[in-house]
C-alpha cells in the first residue's frame, strides 16, 4: 500500500468522474515510469522523477489540466492534439474527451527522456 501523500489526498478529494480520469493518467504514467514517486511540482501534487517534476494533472472549474512541466515534451505531440485546448505547457481536456493513451504515453516518455538527459 502506498503511503498517504499530497497526491493521494488530492485524488481522494475529487468527484467520481474526474477522479477516474485523473487516476487513469497517473496510472499510465506510473506504469511507464515506475521509479517516479508522489511529490510536488511547482506547488501542485505531481509525480516526481530524479527530483524533477514529471507530470501533474489537476481539475479546474471547466477542464482538467495536464502539466508535463516542459514545453519541449508537449511539442512532441502538439500536432496530434487537435481538438484540445493547449498552452505553452498545458493540455486541457475533460473526462468526456480525455487525451488518447498513445499520445499520453509519448508525452510522459518524452518528459522522462528530458529529465534523464540532464
């Protein structure tokens, strides 16, 4: 059993539809980067790898935000995210329109590669 962390407390606080969607993103990231641990990145509950934030997923009023903490990692899949609201370092989605797993996986792996290259 995982220890209670800021991330687990955050997930437990979410309403059901959003929680399932956010947990899915974290579960995929954990499967791809099992050495990542729960932590905080830029004040947000996040997965952390080698002391650097890997990924955060937070529910906002009108969307769910996916934060890979890297515009460069996001650029690796940006062209395939038509239909999603994007900014320099954020993908906004909803539980009704989640980020496809293959794009999510590539984004997580791109961020892992960036962290490991430093």
